[in-house]
C-alpha cells in the first residue's frame, strides 16, 4: 500500500470517528436547549448530562488526530485549505470555545440558564454547518488557486445550491445520530419516558436526513459530474447505506432493539461516508490537488505512521475503559435515573 493511501485512510477513519462522537455531543446540546424551551427538560436532561459528564473532553480527540494526519501527510493540502477556510474554521473554533465554557460553568448554574443553554445548543448546530464547508469546497469551484495565492470564492459558495444542501444534511445528520444513540442510552438506563421522547426525535430527523442525502447526490451531478459518475460506479455502498437506514428506521418504529438500531445507523453513515471518500479519490481538491501530488516524503511518512500507531496504542485502551466504566456500564447509567 502506498504512503498516500495510508495517509488518506488514517485521516478518513478519524474523521468518521469524529462524525459519530461529535454528532452525539452536538445533538445532545441542542436537545438540552430544546427540551428546556418546551418544558420537557425534566424528561431527558438527566440522561444527557449522565452521558456528557465523562465523555465531552474526548470528542475533540478525533478531530485533533484528523487535522494532524492531514497536516502531516498532505502539507500542501493543509496549506490550501487552511488559507481558504480561515474564516469558517475560525468560526468553528470560537463555537467550540463557547461549548467548552458551558462545561466549565455547568456546575455553577449554566445548565439551568436558558441563555447558556441557547448558546450551547445553537453552537452545536453551527459547528457542523461551518465544518461542512470543507466537504463542499473539496468538490471544486469555490477556491481560486494561482501559485501560492489561495482565495475562497465566498459569493460562489453562498449561491451554490449544493453548498446549502450539504449544510442542511450536516444538521439533520447530527440530530439523527445523536437522538439514535441517546434513545439507546435512555433504554439502557430503563428510563421509558426519556427513551420514548428521544426515539421520536430520531424519527423526526430520519426522513429529512435521507431527503437531503438524495438531494445532495443529485445537486452534485450538476456541480461536479466527474465525481457524480464515480459515485455511480460505487453505488452498492450507497444502496447498502440506505438498507441500513431502513433497518434502523423499522426498529425505531417497532420500539425495540435500540442498541442494534444505533449500530445500523453507524453502518448507514459508514457506507455513505467511505463510499463518498473512495469515489472522491484521487482528488483531495478538484481539480487542483490529488493524493499523489500533495503527499509528504517517504521518511517523514514512515515516522508519522509510527507516531500514529503509538497514539492509537494509548487511545484505544483509554476509549475502552471510558466505554466500559461509563457508557456501557449499566450501574452507572441507571444511577442517574430519577436523581
């Protein structure tokens, strides 16, 4: 396997991990605010707090690994995207700081203050919307590259239907993934009321997610026909994604096996995410950068692979302990019920 292929696989795996973990976190923040606004916070906020308390600091680990992989393996790509996406990236960073401040002040009444909850919940939607810009501009037509001069064509980005479809797809996906996991978490806590409400949230966001997925697929046909044709060549992955979605939807409708349903939700996004990524290659930015043109040297690549292996040897046991002690520990989960 070539160095550039290893680099892409590492970056994409960590980005998928961030997609799942961050979606649960961001969606939970919005549901906390929405429940407070609709006077249903007494139903689900205990479950949400029970999940977020031990894991919120872990969320950005996957993002850090992804950014580190891109910068290290593909320095030219990091330069182009870093310059072009300075504004949306800075917005996402500020919003992440807002969410971090909420956790810092949570024990001082922030969880009960509607204004803090508003900032916390809305920032959880704006972050994926701003980060979705990365996926949009990678399709080409939104970045001007002339030598070392890189410019984001904001006007073209704002006017593009594909750009807005991707934003709405990111928002609905975040809420769907989060509600899917939290409904399982509530079911494990044997909290029937919270589980039923979160199941409804999952159902409410399921069909919009699929709608915007199809809409993104067809708007891409007009924006980037070359990539669209490659996606058709890998249509089996997207069909498998749709099949996993239908299985998860059926389980939620039947009110059973929420854990299995969430596994199918993860498989749904895995098939779609990796199918999209595979069909995007060899381009990292249409039509300027490919994985072969922007890769680092062989010596640096070997050192980076060794560093990532060492990092994974620390990360995987830590995640295992976290899930074993908190997320999948029935005693811990049920201890917060009714408290």
